[in-house]
């Protein structure tokens, strides 16, 4: 029996609960309320840092309920906020967190970025990371998917693991079969 009677709403509630549970389990938040606060604070700071077009493209990738959280209170005037340094972004995250939140804004942001990069489309997450300032881009890349964005060529590539002899060859072979490798990639040389 469904909770709402509408499968689309039941699915988004389930998916949102899965996201919150992953934050709790993988990043040691006390409970889902803290995970929700962390997700909301980081999404709002990230959304305000992006242009309207980039923000809507990112929002389209989010589950329906998370998308509602993401767009909550969004005003297009004075956007994007041009935070140049990581501390400015983290200050915005801290402003969106409840008072006396048990974790620091850097830990919160890294946890949410990790979740986003695991759950979102690789190409979309690459575009978002590519638009962030240097320090924030470096922190966002700390997630499960490392991304190298070359904006001038509009090419997005996975960062290869360090070459350690034959140990890296299965990675090359697997990614070449998936279409990620090519002659222009330094780790995609033939066997």
C-alpha cells in the first residue's frame, strides 16, 4: 500500500529518504534531520553560486522532493553570487545551517558534494564543478567522482588512477569498452 496513493510521490519520498540515509550512514550525521539540514544548506549555497541556467540544469537532475528543497526561497536577482574563495562559500553554508549545528560547514559541504557526484549524471556534475572557483572546485572534486573540466575545449574526462604498471590496465580496458577512453587520453594507450 502506498503512502500517498500517487506512485510518483511515493518514489520521490523513497529516493529522498535513501539520499538522507546515505548521508547519515556514510558521513556520520546524527540523524536524518541533520542530514536534511546539511543537504539543504549546501544545495542553497551551491544554487546561489551558479547562473540561472546552470542552477536549473542542476535542479533538473535532482529527485522531485530534493528539487523542491533546492528551489525553496530562490530569487533570481543578484545571482550568481560570485564567491571567489572557499571560505566565502562555507560562510554561506554556515548561514543556512541551524544554530549550533554539530558539524563544520566544510565537512557538511564535502558530504553533500560526495552524495551529489555519486547520484547525479557525470556530465552534469562535471559542468557544475567546472563553473566553481578554484578552491571550491578542488573541494567538490573530493567526491567519489574526480573530474577534470577543460572548459575551453568543453571536454569532460575522468581522472585516471596513477599508473602502477599492469595494475591500471583493467581500468583502461573497462573504460575503453565503455567509451570513456580514446587515443587523446594519456592512460588509454594500447595494451
